[in-house]
């Protein structure tokens, strides 16, 4: 029995709860902000790494004009990093950009679970992750972790951190976010298995940048594509044919 | 048989509350673009839901641009849950009646 159809009104709904599910799915996978953040991060990382490499080469070979140009680019890139990392400045600009990207379809808000993890746990998680990053960088510089194994070693703390982050942010994000740590871990396993996934100099820094930002960007793009599917399904369920001003009453 | 809440049962308002039940808040533009309604029509339906205490309207400014967001109230979520339960009852009864006819 169809209790939800009236004359020239909206089309019948098999299960109106599908509207709620697709709305939530759409909200969970609005990931353009993540994609934009990753693109900016990669551009800034490239703007630091490449001029650093060529600047050092220019200095050693006595090409001072090139050295100063490279140094200038590095300084600008570092300033950009600082600008973006301050929520009141860069965070606000990114938020404005994301608002503009989604302006046509409007905005939805989906908060994290009401059952918040204890503050101490979150602090420990972030501090632990930061400590592991610093330790691995220091150990790498000291040669105690061969550069070829930096990424697999980092997977030991990056993967659990990203998984924990996704679970803490639920239901504001979907389980698709777990694709990022999954790909990062898979990349580490493939490296350990001897698959040649390394970049030659001067692109050696991509050994870390690709797994971190590349897979993050890929996850964001896949989530964005899923949000388009969710929005399409939602609109198919909810589109109302043109109606006269005022409401259409449902009569028994 | 349980009566369906007529405020929610109206097809357009059902869609509005179903959308809002999936998120914490949705702004006017999102509901408008998803439903494809006219602004006046949407405002009229939301007004009815607001007067019934099911929807809360939040008005703010994004810089100088006014922004209107909607959220389901606790009574609104409870009313929607009761509506789903009533709908399930009707479907179950309808299924039993169909089986008896056979």
C-alpha cells in the first residue's frame, strides 16, 4: 500500500528513510576541503623540496642568482605553510574556498558523535603521533632507519593514527575515509616485498609525500565522487514537481 | 491502527524532515536545491513545521550575507520516529491483509 502519494504531488517513496540515509551519506563524503588541503600541501612541499635541492646545487656550483631565486621560493613556501597552519588565517581562507565550491548545492552540518572521546585520550593520541614523527625523522637523519624503510616504519604509527582519527570523527565522516590508511599500509607492505615504488633523486622526497598526500587526495576524490552519487540519489527521491504557491494538502 | 502525523505526512514536509533527520543542520539553499521547490513554497512548509515545534530555524550572517539553517528539534525527531513506526504498522497490517486474501 502506498500512503505517500497524492495526485500531482511528489512521486511515491518506497522507503522515505532512504532520504535520511542518502542525506547523511552525502554529508559524510563532502571532501573537497580535504582535496584542496592536500593539493595546497603538495604544492607547498614541492615548493620547498625542489628549490632546496636545486638551491644547494646552485650554491655548490657558484650559481648565486639561481641560489637566491631558490632561496626566495623556499622562504615564500615556508611563509605559506605558516599562513595555512594558523586557523584564523589560512584555515579561514580554505573554509571560504570550500564554501564557494559547495555554494550551488548549499550546506549541511554533521557533527561528530555526542559521545566524545576523553580529552586526555585525544591529547595522548596527537602527542604520540607527533612524537613518533619526530623520532622517525631524527632516526632517519642519524642513519638508524635506512631511507628506503622510512615509509614502512612510518606506517606503524601513521596507519593507527589515521584509523583512530576516522573513528573519532564518526559519524561526521564515512568509513570510506579508512581507504587512506589502508592504501598507506598497502604501500608499506609492497615496499617491504621489494616492489620498486621509490623515486629517483631529486624526487626522493616523494617516497613519503606520495603515500601521505597522494593517497589522501585519492581518498578525497573517491569520497567526493560518492557524494555526487549520494546527491543524485537524494534528488531523485526528493524532487518535487512544480507546484503552485502555498502547500498541497494531502486529503484522505 | 495508529494515525499518521498529518504535519509530517504531507509529502513535501515528509521530505523536509527526512532530509533534516540525516544531518545536524541543513541550510535553506541545500533544502531548496534538493527539493526543487520555490522559495515561497519551502518557507511555507518550514513555517508549518516550525509552528508544530518540529523544526528550529537558525538565522545568522556569513560576513554580510544572511544565512538560514534548519535543524530537527528533539520533539521533531521523536515525532519522525513515531511516524516511521506507524508506517511500519500500516505496512505490516497491509501485508497480513494481502496474505489473508490469498
